[in-house]
């Protein structure tokens, strides 16, 4: 990771004080995309990332056609696709050992009719590298926003902890993009609506062998639900379990868990033993929630800080990036004038509320009607459910889930111009 760039400071500032136009808390997909787009539009923006690098495993690694279209619109797509990645053009599940085609992305009205699989840190590194080409972009690693600064009821900045000590950052606008456990949204006192989340996910990696399937996105049978993503030399695996069920799995023992993995994916025979201890298995506690109001004067929440998504469909990252695009479109002119109003922030929530509610509603439906019954049934599945039968019989129907997963309910387009 390159060293932090110099950041715009007040004239003769007091030690530990910084001034910028927009301060983004969180260097994940939403925060980095917003930082890039605002800097590209001529806005001075400071992104804070609490870790020393972006290297964290078992994060969502799918880059969907909607995000690839955004990269095309800003002239970055060709360079992005030069990085090592895999491409998924069809989504296929294996239900009770039967192959069930689910989505065909070849008909999407986008330049890329596929999903890119790439470790998220490579995606974030790519955005950071390209953003640094703009003088208004500044990134501080190992710097965590821990509180908001408020004057007269308006948020005027953040208090941050960096490796050099405490930092007070004054900003015309603060954007909370610090994830589902957002410190900034908690400090701001936002009201969170918590929706049903009856599942958790266990993440792990298992090596790939030459004879393995090219792609094996979902395998369901006899109370077991495994998603596998091809990482070239290894599988990134997501094992879906009932909410709070990890303790019972641990009590049954690692050998029992290894056996379950090899039962649901027989081609892994002998390789589940690569999981030597429970430290090799990471628990993702699934939450589905959203804020009733995403903003207050001087502060906006986007991405998981505004709406935590289920991992179903892998669309959370891409929804967060769409938030960032919409925010940049609406805010860039006002930020250049240094005159952001509450009405500007309200426009962003109004625009992004429908796709958020629709996506979460669909995820909760799938959780309740598909995933939970599949986990509760211990009998082997002998016959495909009727929706999967229809998708297998009439290939044109696969365009519907392809559009929902690949583009979502309201894909955004870049309206800002490069400065």
C-alpha cells in the first residue's frame, strides 16, 4: 500500500486538525467508489480506513454487471479486466444432485454480460490507485472515525483515531460508509429497522483440483446448503446454517463438519481435512436492516451503514456502489459550491429507498421460503421445486433472475464529469 497522501489542511492549523470538503468514513466499496467519483468531479475528499490495508478474507468478492457498467462509464473497465479474475455467465445450482440452471446473464443490456469474481482487496486497491490520479483525493489508512463533531445541531466533521494520535476533521459533509456495524451511524443516533435474518454463514477455503467443476455456485440437499466460488487454485465456500447454529456445529466436532461438506460436495472428498481447526472457519452473522432516515444535517449514510443486506444473491456490494454513484451524481455540484443542503441528502434517500426495500424484500422472501425450509428438511431432495423446473424447461425465464442479480431494481449511471 502506498503511503498516505498529503491532505488539505486549514491555514496554520492546530496540531491534529484537518479540513476537507467531504470526509468519508470507511474505505470499503461504497466509500472508495464515492471518494473516486467525487475527486474525479473536482471535489476535495478524504477517505478514512481503519485498517492498514484492504487485505481481509471472506468478504463479498462478486463484481456484478451493474458495477462493471459504472467502471465502463468512467473509462476504467478495460484496465480492471486485465487484473486476474474469473467470469460467471450463468448461475447454476445443484439441488438434490440435479443440475438446476437459474440465470443467464448473456442477455443483459450491459457491456459485460457476466459477473466478475475477484478478491475484494484487489478491487479496492484498483479504485485507490485510480483515485490517486486526482489531486482532490486523499486516503488515510489506519485512521478510524470514532465520533461525530456537532455544532448547533449540524454535523461538522468527525473525530478520528490514527496511528499518530487523535485527529479532528472538519468537513462540509460527512458520509458514513463504515459498514453494518457503523460507528458513525450509532453516534448520530439513527433509528434502525431490523428485518428477519434466520441464517448465518460459515466462510472457509478449500483447495481446487484439476478435475473439479469450473463453477459450483450452489449445492442444496438433506439440510445442507453450500455455495462455492471458483478462486482458480481454491474454492471460497459459504456454508449456510440456521441463525445461532454455529455452537451446535462446533459441539458435534470438526470431523462431523468436514463430513457434511464432503457429503454435499462429493468431489471434495479428502480435502475438507484442510480445515485443521475452527480458526479456519469464519462466522458471518447475517443481519438485514435499514435506517428509517439515512441523513441528518451534515451527515449521510450509504451502503451497509444505511442498509445491511443478506448475502443471498451476493448483491450487497453492488447495491452499496449504486448508492455511491447516486450520491456523487446528486452531491458533486453542491460540494464544489460547498453548499450541501438537507434536501440534497433527502434526494439520495428517496432515490435509493425503492431498490433497497425491493432487494431486501426479495432476500427475506428467499430466506423464508427457500433457504429455511431447505435447512430444516433432512431428507434428500428427490424432485426439483416447481420454480426451478420452470427455469430448466423455459430458458428465457432465466433472464429474470439474471436481471435481478446482475443489475438490480434501479441501476445507477455516472452523471458527473471528470474535472
